[in-house]
């Protein structure tokens, strides 16, 4: 491996890690001949270091588990955005309307996603309260700032949507799903180019809010010391937490199975559409 690539891979690791291991790690990389597979392994290792470490110290087991949950949920959100943007405003919509089993599978994904979101909120709200209480007692402004990021992001989305509604006199909101092809949209909606531009901005904002919120929550979890009193509070809510966890797990399984069935049905009834590239992401239904 050449020196430039070794330096680039080293930069993916946390700053504290680079201070301790950068020189010997670069020397190790320059002697590596594993190719692209080794690069993937090193990047995955760097991601793990960011997830399970904070400065010179490692997170405890609870913090590590919570951080992994946040990262996993972020991956699910990214996958959902990719799937919806691939399907939206494409020939797949007509295929789902004309084949009952395809539509049922798609609606099952949507229903499970809504229930999964409810379960995530049921888990996140008590956790958020615990971190907020710790930050206030310890006067940790850094944690308070991190906990404010999701609300700031939601505020930006509300302002963006409200601006679109106000600009069109309440007739249209700039959501990623309010695009539609020319001729199928209501006449009082903005023009198709305007809808596409606003849709792109909406997707970018949603993605940025989701990513920044997940990262900020994970950082807040890293920096919070869940004291015995907080653990007792969490134990008192164990039944609801277990129920919410089972709901999220069950809904995730339903979504996974429904997406697979949806893909099988589309491949069976509309194979050309299944492999055709759609939308802004230039992806196929098979890829999604």
C-alpha cells in the first residue's frame, strides 16, 4: 500500500487514537498487500473505534450498546430513505396499484415503520430524560448542546415545510413525496422542476437532520455517566422498555420480510421495472 493511501486511512481513526498509534499504523499499512478487502477492514475498524471509544477511555457496556443501537437505527433510516426515493414517482407505483400482493407488502413495510418509530420514541424519551438530568446536575453544557441538536433539526424542517406551505397559499408542502409526474399532479401545485428542486432539498435536509441527530445522541450517550440513581430510574421502567424493545424488534423483522416479499413480487410481475434505474439516486428496486 502506498504512503498516500496509508495516511488517508489513518485519518479515519479518532484523534486520540492517531496520537498514540499513527506512526506504527502507517508503517503497518505500507507493508500490507491485502488490496481492497484490507481497505474495507481498516475502515470498519476505524468506525468501531469511533463507536466504542471516547478520548482515552472506553465506554462501558451500557453506553456501547446504546451507541450501537443509535448507529443501527441511522442505517435503517438511510435504507428507508433510499427505498422510498427509488420507488417514488416511478413506474413501480402503477405496478403496486395493479397487483394486490405487491401493494400489501409495501403497506406492511409502511405500517411496521410507523410502529417501529413509536417503539423507538418509547425507548428514547426516558433515555433522553436521564441524560438531560445528568447534564443539568453536572453542569455539562456540551451534553446539553448535543441533546438540543434533534430539536434544532426538527425546527429547521418545520420552517422549511412552513415556508413552502405559506408560499403556495396552503396548497402544497415541499415533501419528498409531493412531486408526481407531469399530468398526475393537481393543477394548483408548483411546476414539476420546482417540485423536484424542493424535493431534493427536503431529502437533503431530512438526511442531514437524521445523521446529525444520531451522531449527537451517540456522543451524548458517550459523555453521560449513568449513575446508580439513574439506573434505578431505568430499572423502574424496565417493563415498558422491554415491551418497546420487543415492538421495535418485531417491526424490524416485519419490515425486512415485507421488503423481501415486495421485491420477489415485483421481480415476478414486473421484472423490467424491477431492474430499471429510477429517481435522483439512480438506483434500482433490486438494489434498494
